[in-house]
């Protein structure tokens, strides 16, 4: 293998598809990857701590950072603001790390447009990979969300209603992984990443 060049990976999925499960496994097994910690105005859930799961900001703090142009992308998702800081991505890439963004389809679209406008040879453009993860059906998503037991039934229905619109945008992504059987989906994900790395090495 040639010299390592960092990847800039965007992963989107409807809630319950298994994105967190797949990304956690990738981050545990692939030390060259770092997770891009986003900012959000939503309240912390369970044992989420500030700076690890998210940077938890007030609405005023978030809007101030929007005004200052600190975000690479930002979007309103399920009624809360979420955004990726430019400096999170640039610091990771400058350190030679591959970075993984777990963001919604709207944010992924914004990133795709930014990348398309970059000159050839730019590290972000060369390393860009966008992947949509989904489940075999909305019914499977529902069953997983119910089994996960983290959200109220009302919240689950809201997420499933959003899922329909998200799945409708899957075709915007260059890769789609249908997470039916976890190990198989994980190997597919690793395969997509390995192909990208070997494409860069050529
Ligand atoms: P997301 O981050 O996309 O919302 P999670 O990774 O939290 O989804 O997965 C939702 C639930 O489904 C979790 O309880 C997880 O353990 C489970 N899960 C993930 N992948 C599979 C799979 N292939 N088969 C069955 N259950 C799965
Ligand atoms: P959750 O609140 O369940 O952690 O995340 C809800 C949704 O927000 C998920 O689809 C997640 O991918 C998305 N999200 C998390 N961080 C960001 C971000 O920085 N930007 C955008 N656009 N979406 C994000």
C-alpha cells in the first residue's frame, strides 16, 4: 500500500438503521479514523457528555457560531439545530487522520456541494466518500427503535415519518449499505472504504 491519505467520510441514515453501531465498530477497529463531534442545541440524552457525543450549545450560542461562519454545514433535524465545525474537520485532516461525519441528509447535501466546488487535488475533495446506511424496510427500522428502547413511541413515529423523506434521498449518495445482517453490512462498509483508499493510492 502507498502512503496513507486521509478520507473525508460522510455517513447518513434514517434513525434505527444501525449507523451508530457500524460507526462505533469502525472507530474501534480503524485507528486512522476520528469521529467529528458536532454541535447541537438538543439536550444531552442518558450519559452523553459535552465534547464527546456533541458540543451542547444554547440556541443563542449556536446562532452566534452560524453568524461567525464557523460551520462547514448545519441543519435543523427533528426540531433541533446540528452543525459540523470547519475546524473539527480541518484539524483532523491536517493531523493526517481520516474523519467521519455522522450527519443528516440535508447536511450531507451541503457538504457535497462544498466538495464539488473545491479545486481538483484538494485533500477534502480527493478523500470524499458519502455513504447512506439504511435498513431493509421502515418496519425493520420501527422494530429496532422499539427494541433499542431509548425513545418514546411518539418520538419513534416522528423519526419514522422523517425516515421516509431521508430514504427518498438515498440516491444522492455514491454508496448505499443496507444493514440487514450486521456483520455483512460492516464488511460492505469496510470494503467501500478499502476501495476508496486503494483508488487514492493508485
Ligand atoms: P442509528 O444510530 O442508525 O439510529 P443504532 O446503531 O442505534 O441506529 O441501531 C438501532 C438498534 O438496532 C440498536 O439497538 C442496534 O443494536 C440494533 N441493530 C443495529 N444493526 C442491526 C442489525 N443488522 N440487525 C439487528 N439489529 C441491529
Ligand atoms: P441524534 O439527536 O439522534 O444524535 O441525531 C439526530 C440526527 O442529527 C442524526 O441523523 C444525525 O446524523 C444528525 N446530526 C448529528 N450531527 C449533525 C451535524 O453536525 N450536522 C447535521 N446536518 N446533522 C447532524
